């Protein structure tokens, strides 16, 4: 995986990503409705965090996607190393923030795990489980259920495991205690 950032090697890696994704500057220009002479003419959108653009552009979209893709490719490389040491042990991923940011597809496409799980506020889980089960069927993966809710409950829930387990049956009302 290439490093993501704003240094010269990141600029080169970002341009290589665009070449991989679009093939030619002409194709990129047609999709973005731009007129770049070459991939080398494209600069990383350095100002996107200090003064973000009002409208999303092909450049800002692809820069964000590039960052996410490289993170997922790093996870895939980690899975590869784990599989070399223990080829018959499945690797589970539970990066719930990736689901809400739309990276589930990339996790599967880049083969970053064998089992995908999800956890978040209980009120948001039902829709995510439907989505996740659909993605699992499409990619032939397994849905996991890794219960690690302890960071989402009140202090009383953290100190009483029975209370925490009982509240897992409820939706977001329990999380707001």
C-alpha cells in the first residue's frame, strides 16, 4: 500500500492511482469535465482541510477514495501476512467506521478479511446487518458478530455485565442512558 499524505512521494502515488483508475488523462478529463494535459499536471488538493471546496469535484472525491483504498490495502496486506503464518485460520475485521463511511465494498474487493462484522449504536445496526449480509452473499464471505459494546454504555453498564447484556436486547434508548 502506498502512503497517503502531502509529500512528494504521496503526489507520485496519487497520480499512479489515477492512472490505475482511469488509464489515460483523456478518460479522466471526460469523466471529470476537466482539461488536464497529463496525470503529472494533477496536484493533490492540499487545501481541502483548511479551506474545503463548496462542491465535491472529481479531484477531491478521488483523493478521499485513494486514502481509503490505501488503508484497506494495508489491511489486506496484514491479512496476507497472517494467512502465511496460519493459512486455515480466518481473519475477521470489525472496522465499523468503515461501514458508515462506505468502505465495505473496498474491504471485500481488496480481500482484506474472511469474516466481516459490525458494531455501532444499537439503533443503527438493523440496516447495517441487512447491507452487510448482502455484501457477504455477493462476495462469498461470512458475517461475524463481534460484540464489543462496552464503550457505548453508561458507567453503570460498564460496571455491571448483566445490565450491559440485558440492554443489548434494546435499541438506542439503552445507549442514551
